[in-house]
């Protein structure tokens, strides 16, 4: 019996079948997940694509299970800190129109699947007003005027004498255009000076603020300018900041956190290499590795994989250029191959006691990110740098995917 057959036999014997991929159906089969998660403080849920309906609905099922049965009270995403603030206000208080709010987010989240999860969170919170589930973005690649206003209003209240100096630093960096990033690269001349203003503003806020949250808002402003001044090429800065924000939020709230991500960010390997044909190959330390350093075994990594189907892609292109693209069965050398050879439509698979020949060997796995070019075959999008066992504690695999639906 060959190694691949041995691995498939182990998967068949160990896999926990799920009743379906739609959220309500999958939820009914996730009972064993709680024992796997144990006392984890953060659960990273890393999909292999943001363009598959089933990976969104399965993620929503995991989140609902963690919230309803295990007391998780924050859903965190890679969306940016300031972009998520009004979404958090919606799920907690019901303020705003969810469709309008989602038009302000990044393309991967402008989907009916995301809306369904946020509407469920709002419904849950309407009956748990004293113990709501929060929504937080941990990214730093956007900055919006509303955050500057929150910081300024607080300083004006607690230390009005400092407000003129804060305003002097905010004046050249506060966003006044719809596309602040474009302005930064096409019109702003002295990037270092803008970063200095952001850092000086943070120093004022750290000195006078009596709110940790306001200081955290100011840190995000610095993060934006640090990112675009020194780290616009993917070098791991964003992942490090996302981990810092997750750590801060956990300490600030005491919440257990469901971190909805992609596997390129959620895995625990020290150095990850990803292939993104429009950008080439990038190497960095992912968010999950930073979280593992902070939380140890209390960071649980759950990966979502698939066999074949179609994904929506082209988020960096005009809307008319985005289209469903084929995602055929992965090449044989990919780590998902044994999963795809099992005759179970969708299943949960613990990895901790898996065959070493598969779980501990250097792995190559699929990752189709937000800059995927529909003109490139999806097998050219992959990650490596570690093993399945190093990356994940468990997997949810489903055989066939279909595209997400844009709002």
C-alpha cells in the first residue's frame, strides 16, 4: 500500500463529515470542533480563497459555533481598523444601512455572504444586548477622516490646550479625498514628513488621552503612514501590525476572538512564501506566526481547503472585469491532494495525530488571494514554507466550490 493510500485511509477514518456547506447545515456537524479548540483565545480561520461561496458559508458556520457554544465575542478580519468601526456599530447598535456600509469595504467583503454573517451578528446582538459580539478590523492599509475626528474630539475634551498642536499635525495628513492612497503616491511630496506628523500626533495622544481606545485609533494612523512610506512592498509589516492589533484587542476586551482570514495570513510558519503571478513571489512572517508567539497553544489555526470549482477573482480590476474563473483540481504535489481523493463532500479533519509522511512533510498548498489575475491559471497561486502540521491544527475540506456573489 503506497503512502497516498495510507493517508487517504487515515483521512476516511478520522474525518468528521459535515451535513452541508451552507451555514445552517454545516453548523449542525461542528460539535466536535469545540474539543479541538479547547481553551484557545484566538482561532484563525484561514480560507484558501476569498472568492468561494462555500468557504464563506463554512467560515460563518465556524464563527456561529464559536459564538453560540463557546463564548467567543469578537469576529476579527483583515479589513482595516477604521473601515470596520461603522460595521461594528451596525452589529452592536443597528446603526446604518448594511448594504451602504459594505460598499465602503474592500472588494472581498462586498458580498452577499459577508452581509449574511453581519446580519446574523446583528440579530444575535439584538437578544444579547449586555454581551454583544463585536466586529473589528485589524488591518492598517486604510485611513479615514472619522478616526482623526474621534481622536481630536477626545483631546479637545481632556486636554483642550493640546488641541491646536494636534490640529497642526493632523492638518497635512487628515484625508480630504475619496482615494487617500492615490493622493499619497501621486501628489504628496515628502512622505517622511507626513509620517513624522502622524508620529508626533500619536505622542500627544499618548501623553494626554485617558482612553486606551483613542490611543489605539492614533496608532492606526501611524500604521497607515509607516506602511506606505516604508513597507508598501509586502515584507510582513502588515501581518505584524495585524497581530499587534489582535493582541491589543484581546487584552482590551478580554474576548475570545474568531479571526477570519486567509491561509496566507493565518498559518503559523515562521517564513511563508506565496506565489502571486501579478506580484511574483513574496516571503514574509504571517500573522499566525506572530499570534503563536504571543498566545502559544492558545492560538488555534483552522484551514479551509477545496478540490475544484469556480472562484470569483479580479478584485484589483474594474467591476466589469471581475469574473468567475475555473479552479480545477490541484496538481498532485499539492498538500490538498489526499483530501480531494476522499469520497466525503465536506468534512472537518483534526491534524494533530495525522500521518507524519503527510502532516510533517514540507507542504505546498493553494492560496488564491485578492489580487488574483483571472488571466492566470489558479494552479500558479500557491504557498509554501512549512508543513500542514506547522500551519494548521485542523482543516475543513469541501470538494466543490462556487463563486461568491457581489452585492
